[in-house]
């Protein structure tokens, strides 16, 4: 049975995903679908390494600049929007190429999200207070009592996921692990996953160069503009790496060099978490080089060709 092709390009930040995705799109007649939670946000371009308007003119890009910095946009909303865009791209005879480093969004797109209760701010605050008063271990033990499956999957230090699991259970009476088992995966697509694996030192150097370039090319102006629009450093969008450090520098609370250094360190830590997440992703064909390195596009095209060939034989 023949399916439409959906290509995903994954890997840690600064690994060259966007460059490879555009190369694939230009060669295969594809369109880019964003899978980076921070690139959804309007007015946050330089610090999120969003494709420039010039780059977006080369071929269509989707799901950029959707929300304001203060808005909350969850994986369920992303799943519905991304699946709709992928269907539209395929209906035009084009190939959706999903690119970005937000693993949770990729999982939502491909595997679906469970239909559970929404956010309950009062309940969340109650759990957060328990965590502060009695320690996070209390929340972890509580989760183990009501949902041992999720407790085994979630790292004890990942308090946002621990609290979300408790929030779901105490609203619905059903463990989040049971609800997640009912997720509906994406239908009618042959999914080809291409991953970029970059040697640690090379990736660190690329991150340091990118951060330096960010600060040289208007990042502080971008953050200043957001602050003048009334957004505070506590705004949801300022969770994007570097924005709060830049705001601290603009407020006179941090030197420029400290802001740059802290952004580099935080970005390297984020890249490490991304690598850990994507390592667990199944059926990824890994290319051990940055996406903009010589020969990488050719290797990726070979992976796509092989994937299409397998699909036609099934």
C-alpha cells in the first residue's frame, strides 16, 4: 500500500537541521513545517534561530509566528495544527518536511496526544506549594502511589511532568499512563526520520558561535523591543534560552559577557537534553555530521529514496 511521505529532520539545537530541511525541500518539492515550540512566537526571531524572511521565501514555511509571547500553546494544539498543515501540503502533491528540536511536539504529531483534563491552575499551585514545603520527593512518592507506570518513566527532577501527571489523576481519577495508551497515531503517512548526530566538541563550538552571532546581530534590540511592548521577563515566551539573561543585562543586573556565557551554558545543557530525548526515538536514520556539512544532503536524499522504495514494495 502506498502512502504519502512525511520527512522529519531532528537533532539538537545548532546541528544544522533547518539548513538540511531546506535542502531537502528544494530538491524534493517539499514544504517546511516548524516543530520548535519557541519559533511559534511572534517577535522572537533572533534568539530562537527562526528562519529569516529571506530563507522562508525559498520555499513555503508553516507554523511560524502563530502566537504572542504571553500565550500558552500546548502539544495538543500543535498536533492538530501540524496534522492539518501536513494534509494540506500532501494534497498539493508536495512533501511535508517537519523540522525542529521540540521532541514533545514531534511525538504529539506522530503518535498523538491523550484526551485528558485541561490545566487546573488551582490544583497545580497546590502541588507546587507541597513541593516547596515538603520537598519534591513528596510529589514523586505521591505519583508512584497513584500511577507507578508514569512514575517509572518520568525523571524525579522533571517536576513539571510529575505535577501534570498528578493534575490529570486528581481531576479524572485515571492515571495519565492509561490515557496516553489511547492516543491515535498519524494516519496514511510513511514517516521517514532523519537525525543529525554531531560530535560533542563540534556541537559546543557551533553553539558558542551561534550565541555570539545572536548577541552581535540584534538580539538585545529584540529583547528590548519585547520589554517595551510590556512583556516582562516572567512572560512565558521568555523561557526561551537567553531572553531572561538578555533582559537582566538590559536592566543593569548582569554584564554582557555574563549574559553571553550563561546563554551558551544553558544552550549546551538544552542540547544534551535533546540528544537524550531523540536517542529514544525509534526508526531514526542518523547522519553523523552537521546538516550544513558537505555531502550530508546527498546522504539524506539516499535515506528518502530507500524509504520510498520500501514503501512501494509493501
